[in-house]
């Protein structure tokens, strides 16, 4: 299968859109928005190009797990001193 320049550009654009939206999602997470509120904001900003609801909730879960994991690691290091 030959990859055309047009399909390559479309793939890059889609990846950038997703990356841009993941940054928006992380920002909303950090300022205390819920996943539902974030999804609604993405719908307003990106319309039909917004990532799906499931993706928003998955990213929120991942951000929360990383935050919890980092906090647990810091607490573990502090108790060893």
C-alpha cells in the first residue's frame, strides 16, 4: 500500500489535534474541572473534531493515577528519612 503525501498530512494533522486536546484535558484536570465539564468544553472548542467522551475519561483516569502514584512515592521517601 502506497502512502500518499495527502494521507500523511491528514495523519499528522489528526495526531496534532489529539495532542492539542490532551493538553487541554490536562489543563482542565489541573484546575479542578470534572471529566464531564472538560468533555463539554472540548465539544464547544473543537466541535465535531473533539475527541470522544471515553477518551476524555481515560485521560482523566491516567492523570489521576500518575498524580496519586507520584504523591505515594513522595510520601514513601519522606517516611524513610
